[in-house]
C-alpha cells in the first residue's frame, strides 16, 4: 500500500470515529422562506470541486507523483521543468559577427528555425535550456607583438556587446536579457531563456582595468582572463602548450581580479595556465568560475583543471563547468570523443571538488567539432539522462544544471556589496609598460611639476602630434589625430 493510501485510510478512520467533529455538513439555505434552487446548489458544489482540483496543493501532489527511477527521460523532464539548465558558454554572437557582420535585421537568419551549426532557439527549446551565457569573443590579434601595440580588439568587443542584447530583444517570447542571478530565476519562471554576456579573453579589454569597469557597466558578467594568447593579466594555457614558460598571474592580473571582485564580475579561469589558476585562487576574494573546462586527471589537456586546483576551487566555493570540445575530451583520437567522455569529467569534478561545484559549459557554436551524442543544443537532456544513469540523484542534477552557478553568481554579487560597503575605491592600476602622451609644451598645466617635466622631456610643439612610440618619440607610422 502506498503512503498516500495509508494516509487516506487514517483520515477515513478519523472521520468515522468522530463524525461530529470531522464531517462537513452543508445546511440548506433559505431565501424568503424557501430553499435555494437546486441549480445554484449544483453550481456551488461544482465550483468547490474545481477549487480543490486546481489548488496549488493538488498540483504539487501531481508533480510529486512517483516515477520509475530508471525512467531517466521523465526524471530529466521533471528536473529541468523546475530548475533552469544554464550553459556557461556559447559563441553564437561570434557567428553573427563573422557571417552577418552583426547585421541581424535583413532577414537572412531566423533563429526560431533550425539552422546549420549548433545553435538556434528551436533546438534550445528542445534541449530544455533555461539560461545561456553568450560569449562575446574576438580573436587574439596576431599583429600585436606587444600588449600596447595598436589593435581593433576593444572596438570589436564593444560591437559584440552591442549585437548580443539586440538579437536577444528580437525574440522577447523566447529570450530575456539578464545581468543578475535573480533575473535568471525570474526569466525561467516566465518561460523564457535567460541570456547573459561573457567576454572570452582578457586581451579584449586592452590591458585596462578601467575598460573592465566599462564592460561591466555594459552588461558583461564574466571575463575569461586569457584566451589562446598571453595578455597583460597573465599566461594562457596555449603558451604553455607551445613550450613557453608558465608565468602565471602577472601584477596587473592581480589588480584586475581584485577589481572584478569589487565590481561583482565573475573571474573565469578557463583558458589560463595552471599556475595562473593557482595564483588567482590564492588571492580571489569571491568564488571563481571555469566557464568551459574539464578535469585534467581524466584527460591531460592543459585546458583542464588539475586535481589540486579542483580542491582549491572547493575551498573557494567556485564552479567548474564541463566542456564539450572533442579534442579536449580525447586528445589522441578527437573524432572518437563521445557524450560519455563529458560524463567522465562531470563525475571526476564531483569526486574531487564536490557536486556543489559542477556545471555545464558546452562551447557550442565556437568549437567546430563536438562529441558523438552532443551534436547541438538539443542534446542537453541526453547528457542529463546519462549522468542520472551513472547514479546521480535528482538533487545532484539540479545542482549541475543551474543551482550551482546561480549560487556562485549570487555569492559573487553579495561579496561585491560587502567590499563596496567598506568604501574601497575603484582600482587605478595600469599596465607597467604603458606609455602616456607627454602633453603639449604650451598646455595649461595644473601643476608646476607637470610644466617643469614637460620642459625637461620635450613635450610636443605641434598640437596634432599626439602619437608617440614607446621610446617617447613621435611615430610617423602611426596615424595622427
């Protein structure tokens, strides 16, 4: 006998044993000395019955009805209908840039219909996606031999931050722009896919902490501290993979993380070197994230997180979001990478770091090759079902799907408020090798020392000569203002 049947039997015994106290007696009501008409009575009883059927308690009872533990599809459906599945990394804005040049209003692409590639709204709905971090990614500038060399990377990043909310707003019935953890839950309750912005490379802020602040103001909520190139913040995994020295976190990177903690911006350690990971975790004042990485002990790719770092992430309260890139999953035979390899990473991260620090970060629409069984965004439920089949509970699945990320994000927001409450000022640290314009010889100097320094250093006579090289001399190869 089910517990529900037992409860009903107990209630019936109580009713029969204490008829006067437990029974509900409907007395005939009289109007003008007569009994109310029977149609009104029948209508009242029907309304009362409907009220019971439609009550929240009844719906909760139906939702909690037993399900076969081996019916992984139904278990997945139930979990993802009440917990948002949040993917930490999707590069669709990059596709909009390289294919459409950010022109989204000419009708060439309808995201509600199935497209080529990995991502469209139709398949996101099929995949029960509840939240998505859209990566605004711009390639490392191979022409930059020095971090201070001129580049269009910051401009291009700003254009990506511009196009992302624009394509989100074109689909208000499906997508909702969010920049807080609370907004994600609100969007999910409204039946929309929460859509957030992440920046995939520290090079995209031009080595400037001030630019980080502006990117935050524009809606970016995480920065991947490096991509496949070093920048003024520190060393990338790609540098080490190519045989370069692992210089870890640089001085400006220390200051950048400190400022991101103050702002409430997530520090993303995917793509950074292993020493960078360790250095960052040693000074972080808030949880960190890995938006799309795996476990190094499962597959020794430098993009993955070593066990000692996983243990540090556990202490830090952060999250590692398992990536789907096949060459990270099977280095020797990428074409043989499968959905099972992703599950291996999930369980290893959970084993070392705990179920409270696992998430999902696909890299769909960024990587050209994905594992067998995870061909596009519609396949998320298949991954969840397989994790369940390996033994994960529904509660653990809720953590992986989105609760872990929302907790981490919420704690980062809370920590930022605490830091700001101390009165800590925005960081004004700059890249140590940055060269500043020396000013004009006849500038209206505020300070005597500035005027004297200008005379000694030979400030420009020509008011149009604003560009100087790192040697302090005008560089005619650089376009003048």
